[in-house]
């Protein structure tokens, strides 16, 4: 197992556990009964918590999931109550969350075990470090209902051709191929504590301003990060705003239940 299950806390309606230890913040998705799928409330809580890390001196942000899976994507269990517009709004909020993680002025690491699917896999791709447990898998099924989310970040990790293959083909990619493609690093439970300690030490080596400048320079080149983020948001909006989003999602869900 990649990580021990975080203790469930009372009064946790949004399904997010926040633990701070000095300048290390751990955010644990805590909806194991739903595969840690991102409800509207959980996505909002996660976005608020990541923004708080931008302001509170966090040097290392750790993202994890309670239960057997990291995150199985959007929670669409209440699809009947959604509209095309409300779904579009949810997808936009998640893209802005992914951008906040991707361009963070501190180190970020996702600890993946079990499944990381859809927006969950996109959340992993947005992190600087992506550690995956043996036996885990990732998948990007959003293209099956016409959604373009996080494609540029994935392509930056594994290359355009492989990103197109994974996204268009709907492949479920196991841990070893994900590591071979450069998407992740294989880290088993017994190695995690030492690896996190080393990552925290590295994160503290530079001040936050220098770290932010290095992030901007190495992600997209000086001056290009904001343009890249705007482009990814525009691609998402164009894909999700096409009429019939709710119907396409419903058809996709019906097809995978057959």
C-alpha cells in the first residue's frame, strides 16, 4: 500500500482532511465510499485548501487519498440534478484548481494507490512529483464524452503522441508503463517515509520566490505560463460548452455499465 489510511475526522462534510506539520501540508481526499470522486463540495474545499497553501508558507504539499483509491474522477452520481451549465462550471473550477497546483510556488507530490481516473489523474499530472504504488493505474476517460481537460500537462510529461494515445484510446495504464513513460515514479510503502523526508529537505533548500521563478521557467518558459494556462482553460470551455454535455456524460456512463 502506498500510504496508511488517514484517520477520519468528525465534522468533515466536504470530504477533505487537512494536516499541517510545520511547513508541510497534507491534503487527503476522504470519500473512500465514492472512490474519493470529486463532488462539487470536495473540489471547492480542495481548491480553497490549495489556495491557503499559497498564502501560509507551505513548502511541500502532499496529496493523498483515503481508502483503496486515490481519486476516481468527477462524482457524477447526481447527474440528473445537473445541467450543461452547472457541469461546465464544475469543470472550469477543477481546471483552475489544477492550474493552482501546477504553478504552485512550493513543491507538490501526489501519492497514488489504486485508481487515479479522469480529473483524479489530471490532479496527479499537475503535481511536480507523482509517486505511484505497485498495482495502481491511471486513466483519462473524459474524451469519451467530448471533454478536453489537462491534455497539455499530460503531453508535457509523456510526449504528445503518447498523450493522444492514452486520451483518445481510453487506456487504463498500470503503474509500470506509467513509470516507463515518465508519468510517475514507482514508490512502495516501505520507501515512502524516507522519500518524503528527502523531498521536504529539498523543498526547503530555496526560498519561495526562487522556487516560484524556477517553476515558471521550467514549466513553460518565462512569460509563457499564463498564456499556457489560458489556452488550456479555453480548450476546456470550448469542449464542455458544446451543447449536450449532460447527455454525452449520461451516454458514456450507460456504455461502461453494459
